[in-house]
């Protein structure tokens, strides 16, 4: 098992305050005869395991572009994770991982990509094991490249997707909307320099220029669609028009099945299958973005049915777009605004709570989106009510009045199929015109929620919210901290009127990375996550995109996740929480952590909780700024 850092500290403790350091000595000196009280921190049930490393692990490939079947290095930029349960009981199931990175590869296929692998659980250690398997096409190994090139005409920009809670079927979302063949080749892709947000060096290719120009696809000639969806079979389209669809794959055989041409061509991010196995809700990463659903004629058969857009101010909330008309599906957004669809600011991932049937979606936000909406307003699009309210609060008549309307942090929305109403589940923030210094940074701050899922812990539904920061200004990071540190939060859906204070932080990812893909294994024991495009200077394997598992969620109780009630006392008091490895303080304060030898390990400024998950077991001392000391034993 490789070490990692779960339950990673609050942002205010990411960089130690020089002011706070000056309060505490480098070595602890206890007054003569002073005996600190002792608090026992039992071991956390949470543990981490790296499963799949992009740019390092080998994937088995099909015969592609005239090259024989073989193997090559997996792509990076892991994003979506899907999980397909194994109904035979021979394993837990199949994991599907998207690669948002796009480049030309003779064996994997041009454009984006996807990797699948099968896992089982070791009955003794509880760890996940990747299973060696042989597919029907003869490929053998652990990791398999999904064949898009020989099936559906390649893929691209594989970002979010759908992992059906009904039967484990998987769709990958082709995001980054393309408007021409030239745009397919990603000319704006950042080069591999400075180790920040960069592409890995391609095999046997160390030239930065060639990496930059190796994006996209080689063959941009017109494409003839082969499909079992009425109206599209035999249709010839421009190459770029065969991108930006939801694409179903078969994870068991690592091949693509179909592009869902009847769901419309859009900058897809996420989606959810309702419990009726007929209704599909779809998130579109655009400003503005429509809220879309597809309803199949027959449960489980998504080749025929009707496609709709949501219009909140209509008696009939869902307006049909004729999906039998290829031109309307190819130009779906124009059709949506023409019928007056409600406009949102980057709807990305969606998730269903099987217990309630409600659909949750992240509206990731954009700093100043006003100008992005003007054309669509003229075409007929209408603003979501909460954006009109926010504009009024900012002294504007509408969000597109000028370029000052801001939506820095985004939010999570909830759609109730019973009422057909959309409301705000939790707002991002809190708001800062200027980023506060690290010493004054809030204990919790939610910025730009992106990945989302609903997981069950101790019989209760929790939102699993994953950040992808749009920037570091306006309090998304403390002043002077340029690295985008993305965190993962839980939110108990049994709570009403939830705020930022109700969030429970469970992990963060290495420097530079986005955290995404969160999904629970069917046995409820392990949470799978992706660390996407980290800084290249991180130590291996955290310099690569990777898929990892946090084990032990079956041992967590809801009570252990809640912040303990603090007694009213002026004395320095701490409380352990053995589940998340957070130590709670009885009030906001500055504290220093010392090891058993009395050497200062870390200083925390203005906190009421600290994280000890990174510390080895042993004895430690906590001293507050008044000089009081508590002994902490970590098991």
C-alpha cells in the first residue's frame, strides 16, 4: 500500500503563519511540576491505496490504425470513474476511468480515451486487487484501453460520464465543445513546461513543440455514422460533429458501444439514470447550460425515446426537442434557447440519491459570466431564478446587464422529480472581495464544486462534493497562495438549510491536481477518487494522474462524522474524532504541535480543529497561545 494523505488539513493550515510561529518556541518547555492531561486518538479506519497510475501503467490495446494489438502507456488526466458491479460474485466489478487528455496515439487511438480494469477484494487485508483477465478479443492483462477508434469513430475530451445505479452501465462524456475541425486539435493545450498543469512527455518524444502539436486527431475528413439510432445511420457529418456526445461503453470487454446521437450534441460533463431505468438527466458544462433529460420508450433501451430541455417558467416544465431530426441534435443548444430553456452557469456532474430519487448537480460557476449569456438571451433563453436573485443583490437588473455580475464559487443544485422544481442545496463561499491572509482564512471554504455523487454511510445519504477551482482569487485560496488545492467534502442530506459549516472535509489531493470521479464500491467499504493533472514536480506517483481508493467507510458512523459538542469552558480542551483523524479544540485559537522529544512539528493559526492523519503513531503535545498544554497519543 502506498502512503497518501486523507483528511488533509484545512486551508488555513496548509501554509504555516510566520506570525503564529513567533508565538511558540521551537522546543517545548513545560513548567516544573506541570503534568498535561492526556487525550487518546484511536487509529482511523480510513486508509488509502493507489490503484491505477496514468503515464506509468500499461494498457492492453486492440489492433488500431494498422498496428497490431499490443500494449502501451496509459493516458493521463483521469476524470470520471464508473463502477459496474460483478453480478457473478467472482469479483467486485469493473472500474472505468476517463482520460480528459487528448493526443494522437497509434495504439490507443487519437483524441481522448478510457481505461477499464476489474477488481476484487482481498479477504484478509481488505485491499482491492486488480484482476488479470482475458477479454473476448484475446487481450490479456490488468488494464485495458477502451476501443473507440474501431467502433464509434474515436473519442475526445473524456471528462465526466454516467455510472448507472440501476445496472452499472457506463457512458463517457465528450466535453470541451468543438466548433470546427481545427478546434478538435486543441491548439490552446498548455505545453509541458514549468511542471504546472502540464501534459506528460509522450513516449519517445521529448520535444515540447511536438507534444503541443500532437493534440487531437489526424484524420479530419468527413465521418459517416454507423448507428442503431433512427435517423443517424449512414449520416455523413464533419469530423468535429462526431465529438461532444455521451458514449456508452462495455467495461467488461473494453469497447465502445454507441454514441447517443439522440441525446443531442453538447459539451457534456455528467449524467444520472433514474430508478425507472428510462429517464436520463444530463449536465452540460457551458455558460449558459441547459438542464436536459431523455426518456426512453422502453426501460433500459436508450436507442429510442424523447429528449427535453427544462424551462422553469413554463406550466409544462419540460419542452421536447425533436431528436429524430439530426440537424436539431447536431445544433442542440440553439434549439434549447429557441424554446426558452432555463440558463445555468456550467452544470457539470449530476448524481441521484436512490433513497429519495432527487437529482443533485454541481453548478461550478464562472467569475464574470454576464457576456457569455447575451446572445442566448436574445435567442430566447431565460435565467435561472437564483441568478436573477443574485444579480439583484449585486445591484444589477439582470446578470448580462454588464460584465460585473460575479459567480466566483458556484453551488450545488437539487432537482425534485416529484415537483419538477430546482433549488439551491448549498452555496459556495463565503464571499471575499479580497483573499484573506492565511492567518484569517475561514475554517471551511467551498469553491467551484465539480464532481459530485451520493454515497451511503451508516445507512444515511451524503453528498460527496469535489472541487475544481476556477482560480485562486476572491478567497478561493488564501492571499499569496497560488496553488489550487482542491478538497473533497461530505454533506449530510438529512440536514435542512445546509451551509458551509455543515460540510465535512475528508481529503484533498496533491499540488496542482483536481480531485474528481468519486464513487463508492458496491460493498460500501471503499471510496474511489481521481487525482487529475498534478504538478510534475510532486514525488512519484503523485506527479501523475492516478486513481486511488480510501478504505474503511463501512466502519464509519454518522455520529463519528459529526463535530462533537463542546462543553462551555475557558480551559484548553481537545476532543478526538477517530474516524476522520481530526482533533477538535474548544474554541478558535493558535496552537503548536510538538513531538515526544519536545520539538515543534507544526503551527496552526486561528483554528478550531487540526488534522493528524499524516502523523505517525506516537506521543505529541499541543500547546495553545496561552501556554496550556495537552498530551495527544496517536495510535
